[in-house]
C-alpha cells in the first residue's frame, strides 16, 4: 500500500511500488492531463510536482512519492496565472507538451516569482516542444510573473 497526497487529497493505492508515477496517475487514478512522451524523463511532457518541485513522473517510481505531496496539471484548477497567460499568448500548437510545460513553469515561479529570460530558459530547458513554441512559452511565463498577486498552487505553498 502506498499513500500520498494528490492535488490536496489523500490517496492510498495497492499498486506495485515500482510502477512509474505517470502510469499510476493515468491508469489507476484517471488523471490524463499528465502526458507520456519519451518514457525516459528527457522530454518533460510528464512533469508533475513532488513537494513543489518539478519531476518527471515517467521515471519516478510510486515508492518515491509515499507520504509526500504530488500536484498534477489538474491540481492547478484551471485558474492558475500561467494557464491564463498560456491562452493570452496563444502558446499551444498541438498541445501535447503543454501540461508539462505549465507544471515546469509553475515550479519555477514558485521559487522565483520574477524570473529573467535566462532563468526561464534554464528552468524550461528540459521541456521539449515539437511545435517550437519556446518564445511563446517564455512570453507567457513573463506575463504570469508580472501579475502582482501571483501565488503558487495551494499545495505547493505549504
């Protein structure tokens, strides 16, 4: 049995502890916003937060999240400043990588609410976008950072 906090609620699962978190989220908990990309933790499509830090869920075994806080794109609730900025800057093309992009950006803003362009490039360098929307991603992050009342997601703030 593995127990952890997921998007602010406690869950307990009887799943092989070596199962990648990505498949637990998608197959056992029906949270399909987190995407499968490369399966090796290289593309960033599967990015979620573990205790507020961006991690690759495809290469994180369920055993590593026991007793900890996991936040997925669904946990941002649809009203996060980054989600609004993504729409405002028309970031998505195909959209496949976008949940991972947003989760990486949210982790960045939680630790650095006013990042410069270089900080954004560094923080986002592990997220690949086959459509090449990197400039739009950067502009959306800068726009979200400019929102004076910006706050991290509720479970990332604790």
